[in-house]
């Protein structure tokens, strides 16, 4: 494909479903015996006669995939990172009280890439280095406890080249969670960022099996800590990533490649409640996930594409998709959630504008923030430009809604500035990790590029549902990936039955990417996995006559209110989060109340605009008038989105926190709400609210 061809390809997704991409997208498996209370299994129409569990003949393991990429894409750029050139100190306004504070802001270099062949050579050096440091093939494991980077992926593949399985743990996982992962898997080695070294001492004291720590970073600030650790922990060797590579290069040994049935990695959940569960995945599970995605969206990618990798690699969606990119020849550029935008860096461009990705993943909060950022940009322009933006948007919606197309010239003129905020080259994006408001998905899709839904779980290697951008529409997850089949099972207690039209029930998944159970946890395995290979997701969904899947809510997040009716709190959060006054929100429903309440972090300027007096945001949670002004805003938003009476919130709690992040444990590493922690943090506010007292 020439560069001119690629330029045309950038505008390939018009949001209009053409006849060749028309439904149904999934159909029941023929001649399958139907069980009462269940639907028959459904499959993607492309694999109705048999699931596709390898992406290509000969690609049976992760190492097969990497070596194929090296042969096929050779000198093309594979992975790239930016380095910190300088650190600047600048004064910023504190969101909580409006006062100025000093903050360190990075100045980053441009991206530096290595080719597919160079990456292949790098991971062979890493594997040889691990063996030279005493790790045993097919026996030892290496735990990766670090932030997303090309070195994370290279260590994983280096270990795989010697049949050394990995154990993944979120970088934000606490020490107790890390200790749990190390002890239960008996990992012999650990890969960490150098800024985590200071926290390692206590964790390693109780883990006798760890004998090697590989650390990554480019500063000298950790040298004193490393010296201290070496003195106090003589049984553990500490070595820098680059030194490990050099040792491997000088002591090359033959690769000890894994088989499809060998353990590839143990993925630990984020551990928002209790100890995190380990999910062991074999090499065949990972390549089946790549095959599943490839059936639905693979034809839309090639070596011209650039993918911004910034979500936690310990999360299976990011992990699986990066392997898809390697299979498709896509260039991976690594970034950070904290350096995506120009405003977060100094003297350089943010990751989005520096890389100019053609595709990216994000959780709903990312897209909600993107929508509000675009609206802020539009509202700051002259009235004439604002009017043009909204007129063109409505005209485009009308044209697409009627099954037609829209003028590329008008489209580019109206929306190019908004697209520039996200790099300017995105062709389509994927949202996952929870429900997104349809209004937000609709806005981003028409203004920037198609935003499609995805659904999956750790236990299924991120496979469950994904939408082809050529089949774009809001309100569903699209079709079933090609490596699994799905059925619905009655959830009678909440009234979700497979006999309704369309059928509804708990989603069960079976296929090549589905794990066999949990790591050393028979009790939880029996609860979630059946003897014939089905995984019970705990998600309530429906399959419509188009053959698309949609999620109604999690079983555990379907709450019965005082009047006996169930509400889906995740669905409500996705809707209320789009309200202008809301920065983030957690809906709480109590069985003794008829309606839910909202715990929110407000948008500071929006709340200030509602008030008639200056407000110190640090004290907003204690100001009754602030809560009373926010509630009508939420109720009006509920009315606009046709929410039922029991879905409207009856009161508001304002969080005293500036934001909810993994650092304050209010969210998981991938941005999902940690409900237990949020409710505990705001417990007194909620009690006082229910008592009708001021707080």
C-alpha cells in the first residue's frame, strides 16, 4: 500500500453501514441442543462452522507470533519510547482551592523506535541474560510489576523465549497484593521501575523465592537505595535492565521455545476487593485472542498504523491488543496517561500530538474527558465558529442517519481542530472497561472518528465482544470475536430471561481464549467455570436480531431498591457522567431507599458558575447549597436521557478529593471505580445525608 493509499484509508469509516457489512453479525450454532433457561451458543457469522483459534498457520505461541513479525516486517518500526530530557517546575492552580502550587513537569524527547528485527534480537538477549542470571527454563517465573513501556513487553518476550512464564501485577497494586502474587506463584525474579525500589524491601523480606530483581529507569537517584538493598538482602541480585541486555548479548544461548500448551503468564486482577485472583493463560489462549480480534477488525490494520500504548500492560485488553499490533505490523508508541496532552508537558508536545496515532484504546472516563475538552475548545471560539460547528455536526448526523455520506471537505473544515487535540490522525478508537454514555460515544464518533465498544474479561483474555467500525452504531458491543462462542443463561431473580425478545441473561463464554480456572484457587474456579469449558462472566446482556451483544449491567451491580425493582448502577453512571457539572461519579443504591444517590467530583468551574459567591473547593463537600445546586443539574440530565423515576438520584454527596485515581485507591489501575473504597471514604457523608443532617 502506498502512502497515498494510506491517506485515502484514513477516511474509510463513514459511519454508514454498507450492504457488505449488514447484519446479522452473529447467529446461533446450528444443530445445537437447546437447554431450558439458556439460549443456544452464538458465533460470529464468519466462523459459524468452527472457531478460529490461531491467527495464521504456524502461529501457535507468542514466540511464533513475534518471530513471524520479525520475518515479515523486518526493518519497519516496531516499538518506540520517549525519554525525559529535563524536569521543569511550574506554578499551577490547585483544583481544590484555586491556590497556586508548584508541580514538576517533564520535558520529553521525540520518539525513538527500533525495528521488528532489532526487537527480536533484543528479546533473545534478555532471555539469555535471564538464563545467565540463574533462571531455569520451564520452571521459574518472572513477576512484572512496572508501568507500561516497551521494556515491559521486551522482558515478557525475553522470558518467553526461554519458556519462562511471566506473572503480571499492576504497577499500582499495593505491596500486600504484590506479596500475594509472588508467594502464590513462587516467582524467582522481579522486573520493576526504579522508583518502586524504595518500596521493595519489606515485600522481599517475606518472599524467599525471589533471587533476581531487574530494575528499569534512566536516573541515578536509585543508586543509594540499590546499595542499601544489596547490603540487607544478600540472597537477591539487583541488575539494571540495560546490564541484563549486555550480559545476554555476551552470553548468547539457544532459545528454549515454548509449546502451545505451556504456561505463558499468570494475570492478576486489580484486587479491588480482597486478594487479587491469578488467571493462568497458556500460549494458545493468547494467540486465540489475537485470532478472535483479527476475525472482526484485522483487515483494518497494517504497517502504516501507529498505536498509542499507555494503558496498563498488566491488563489483558492492553496486553492482547499489543500482540495484535505485532501480528498486524503496527508501530507501537509508548506513552503515559500523565503525558498524553500538551498541557501536561513543557517545551515539547504531548504523546498524542507527538505520535499522531491512528488507533487507541481508552476507558469511558478518557472519552468523557475528551468530549468535555473538545467542548471547552469550541466554546472558547467566536460565536460564528461555534454555530458552524454545531450546524455541521447536525447535518452530518442527518446525512449518516439517512444512510448517506457526508462531504469530507465540510467535515475536515469543521472538526479538524477538535481532532488535533487527539493527534489529528485517529481513524477509529475502542472503549472498554465499562459502559459509556451513548451521547458521548455519538459525539466522539461524529467529531473525531468512530468510537467502537469492546467487552472482555481477564478470564477470557479480553475476548467477549467487539464492534467493527464498518458496523458502527451506539448502544451495543458489536459482534462476537472469532475465537469464542457466547450463550445467555436466565438470571431469574432480577427478571432477565432468555425467553424474552430479544433474549436476556447472564453472558457465558467458551472458546480458545478462555482460561481453565484460577491459579491455585479451586473454590473460585468451581464457582466461575463449568466442566465443559464455559466461563460465567457475571455480566447481564442481551443479543438482538442484528446479532449484536449489549451489556445491561453486572449481576453484583444490579441493586434491588425499596420498591423491589432493580437498577443497573453502571448504566446510570455512564449517563450521569456526561453531565457538564460532573467530573466523576459513583452511584450508590441502598435496599432501604427507593432511589439512588450520587457521589461526585464536580467540575470546578461549572460548580462555581452555579454559585453566587466564591467557594473554596476544599470545603465544597460541607456546603449544602453546592449540593442543592448540583442535584437539579443531574435531574435535568436524567430527564433528557429518559431515565425512569427509580433511576433519578435523590441526593448528592460531593467528594472532598480532587480526583479518584489508583494512587488514592478510589479506582483500579485501568480506571474502574473501586466502589468499596469510595463508599468507605464517604461513609460518614452518606450517613449524614440519609439522616437529613448537614455535613
